[in-house]
């Protein structure tokens, strides 16, 4: 069993949760660089006040701009949830 930390957070109106598989952060570009968590976090900081659907689309667009012509080596899933 993989250890994990359990916790609870109360979501307020318009709060978002973005979940993703490791294929996102481990995606490489033509020069072999990883997309990485740092790049994703910096992008999400810019998406704080936009609807979750646009946040997910922004991540997707940025990932494929980064990867250029390189095919992903793993599955990539991005799931966004927003409390209304």
C-alpha cells in the first residue's frame, strides 16, 4: 500500500481542485526537458480567478505548446472541479 496523508478542506464558492496524472508533469519536449511541477504551479497561479474549464484548457494548451512535436510517453489526464 502506498502511504498518503489524509485531510479535509472546506471549499468556498468558486474554489477549484485540479487533479492530474504524472504523465502531465513527466511529459518531455524535443530537448528532453520535463514539463514539471514548477511550470504547472506557475501556470495555475495565473489561473486563480478564471473558471475551471478555462484553467484545464490553459494547462492542456500550455502542455502541448511545450511538448511541440514530441508524443507523450504516458497517459495524460487533467480533471478540474469547481464549487458553485
